């Protein structure tokens, strides 16, 4: 069967040729490294320029997330993999249930290792997984598409627009081009990274900028929901030797106890850093410390009687 001609995407900045890397095929190792490093700086600048847009989206998503809503990423190829990566890091880092940050990728989990590019052309490809989530107004959904045109990602806006009014999640498009909001999209976060060092290879600058933006979104929401104290991951789940060591060091930092005392306290606290700190600071047992934390909404500072500015 004769295939239809795909849309011309040559107007997208992520598909244009980069005049600074036209001699890439002749470059030495040192020259390749220098070119890549020069271009990578643009990824950081692109995220910086998008700071206000990031803040607006996070502020819109915050009330629902703090109330127990979910953050859902949808994408294909590199964009999808980056969403799944960020989602998979949330449980061990912040001790949130796996269902609080969700990554949906075209082609399913198999596409994490083996390319499944054809799956990205179906605008309703993510609909079964989105339907299974029973999305509501407390949730936030981000379509991730470097060029802003991937049908699989953009299809989430039609899906969300079809949900009952008053029960629709906050929606956003995270892309690396300048563009208007698609119908049903509340926020556009444009990371204008420009042409790639290798033309069209959006795993490069676009991928780097996307990862930086996702880091910012998820970490800020975790901070705002009380899962961070000072700059310490006090909700870390001590599930292996590295994380047990980190948990003990955090307890030591906040209590002044010896390393051996920190491990003993961590064990009495059931591996929970915040519980351990409250036990020591307030002279409570584990149950009492958990009750104190529950009354403070899980926020360690408030459980310890500190006042917060909300800044």
C-alpha cells in the first residue's frame, strides 16, 4: 500500500541545520567535544528563558498535587523516555507511591530499550492508559514533544478536553520550539533550544533541556508538598546501602547524633528519616512522631514547631 506523504516539518527550529556545526564530519575528537559543549550551553539558557512559564504551570499544578493529585507525563521516543525516567525516580527520592508521578510512553515499556517510532503517529495511542488513570481536576498532564508536533503526545489534549467539566486536569505542552497552545492545552512551556549539533537529533540539546525542565517541575512540586527540609531529601526511602547511608547522614545533620546512633534511631523509626528526626527532637516514640507529622501534613519544619514563610 502506498504511504501518504508526511507533513513537512522543515520549518521547526529543531529540524533546521546548525550553521555552527556544518563541519562536524571533519571534526577531530577535541573539536567534536568543543562543539557539543558549546551547543549544550544553549540548553541551559533555553530553560532559563522559560522560567516564568515553568513557574506558571507549577503554580497551577501545585494545589492539586498537594491535595494528592498526580503528575502525568506523555511522550514518544526520547521525550517519552525522559518522562518515564523522571517518574521512576520519584518514589525512591521522595517516598511517593509510584502512581503519583506517571510516565506514559508510545509503544509501552518495551520502547524504553527498543525504538518504537511508529507508535508516535497515533493521536489516540495514549488514551487507554489515560482512561485507566481516571484523571480528575487534581491531576496535571504534560505532553512532551520536542518539535511540538508528535500526534501521540498532542492527543492528550483532546482526551482531557473530553472529560467532564470541572474534572479536567491542568494540561501543558513541553516542547523545544516556539508555538501556540493546541486546543485544550492550558500551558505551553517552550524551551527554544534551536538547531541541534546533529540536524534533527533532538536527544541532544532538546533532550537535555527537557530533562532540566522535568527536574524543575517534579522537584519543585515535591518541595511545595513538604517532602524536602532545608535542602535535604528527608522523605528518601532507605531501600539499599547507599540510601541507608544517606538517610543516616541526613539524620546526623539534623540531630548531631553519631553515625551509630543515627542508624539505631533510623531502625526504631522504621527507616523513616522525618520520623527519626521528630523522635529525637521532641523526645517522642515512633507512633507519636508519626502523629505529629500527620498533624503537620508531613512537613518536618511544622512538625518541629517552626514557622514557614511559604516562599
